[in-house]
C-alpha cells in the first residue's frame, strides 16, 4: 500500500503537508487539501482512521464495464466517486458483479451483512436480479444510467442522452448528411433505449428519414461493427452514429477494411470521449461525458440519500467534441 511519503513524492510536497491534508488541518489551503486527498485515492492509499471506521463503508458495484486502466470508460467514474467519498472519510469497496452473484443473496441482505451504508451501481442491465429487487430496497442506492421509480431510497445519475444525440444529428445534418445510421449498444439497457428514442426523435425534428435498415442494436464492443456496417453501407449511409466510442473504433476499422476513407467517404461519430478517441485515425468526433464528475455526483447523491434527502435523478450536460472523423457529405452525380 502507498505511504504518505509516496504521495508527497508524487506531488512534490513535504510529508507534513500530506499529513495535514489527510487529517483536515486548517493551516493548508482547501485546494491543496483536495489535491492531496484526490492523489491519495488515485494511488490506493487509505488512512488508519478509515480502516477502523467499519460503519463508514460504501460499496461501488460494477458490471459489464471495464474500469481498471485510464483508457477504460469506468476508470474515471470509479476514481471520482472514491475521491469525493475519501474526502469525507468514507471507506469505498469496489466490487465487480456478475448475474450469478446476484442470485446467491438478496441485495439488501448483502449490503447489511458487509456493513455497507449504501451503494453506487454501475453498468447493471435492466434484467439483472438486483435491479428487480431495487423496487423495494430500503438501502440508499444510486444507479448510473438506470432508473427505479417510486422508491425514495433509489436515485440515478447520468448524462443527458437526448441532448447528446440531438447534438450529433444536428452536427451531421449541417454537414449535409441525410442518410444517417445509428449503431446502438446492447439491448436490455436503459441508456440504449434512451439513445434509440433520442436518435429517432432528433431525425424527425430535422426532417430526416428514419429508416429501419439504418438502425441496429449491437453490443458496446468494437466487434459489433463487422455485423452491421455492411448493411448500413448497402442502404446508402453517409454517416454512422455509434452508441459508444468502442463501437465507433470498430466502425473505423471496418470502413478501412472495405477501402472507405473516413471522413471523405463516410463520417463516424462516437459517444463518451474516452482517452483513445483522440488517437484513432482519424481522431474521433464524439460526445463527451464528464465521467469523473459523474462519479463525484454519484457520491453526493448517495450521501444525500443516506441523510434522508430523497433525490430522483441528476443529468450531466454532454458536450460535442468535433474532430477529424466527420466532414461534409461527399457530392454525388
């Protein structure tokens, strides 16, 4: 486990400064204190105090999402949640989840047995067993990109998919594209359903045709592209919007393998703005989700529920990041 000295070396400050930051001393600035805390969490440090406070425990459960490296979508979400929780002396357990584990024990029982005061659930599918149980849970619970109605103990945080998809459609329409395809993520996902609805609504508002042949559900992985891009091309697509950046990277590869140039022959747009999106060829136009802020907001909402403040949902603003993978539609005829 990293030591206080390790944190001091990383930040280029004294050991005493790090100690003050970790223990809430009043003679350093709040900005420096937060920097010390954020760095401590990123390096995997935990204080003796947090290890002893057994009843100050939160759980971050993560499923169907990579989060261990900086290029993974879930990395900054986990980091942001832990950073905010650590600041207020909560101990956070990050727990990978599987459908099988959810069948072994009830959700509320699991949290109570392990002494968790609440949980942040990331990447869960609509048909997961614990999602069904959340309708009646008494445990404070925050969901990423999922929603449970009529239970004041559960709330959700996410990025506004409707606004994000609308930005993309308007961007492509302004470039002259009309035959716009949408390669969505997985079925049984609330965010996939929302983005599908957002796409169809944005196309209709722009007076653009919505064609079944130009829409498909896949999975949130690059391999989805090879199954659906050929059909989109055969239907005359000049642009493809993707459910996330990983799908978009697969689309870029599939287009290259077919001798198509991006964006000269076809435009491609992702969603998320994970770090590799800047280094694709060409760099990927995408919708940015502020993932660290999603994690931080997840903690704020969970802390509110723990303190009996019933919150329903919070949506972050998306941002269109224009890069080299979109351009004006190629003239024909």
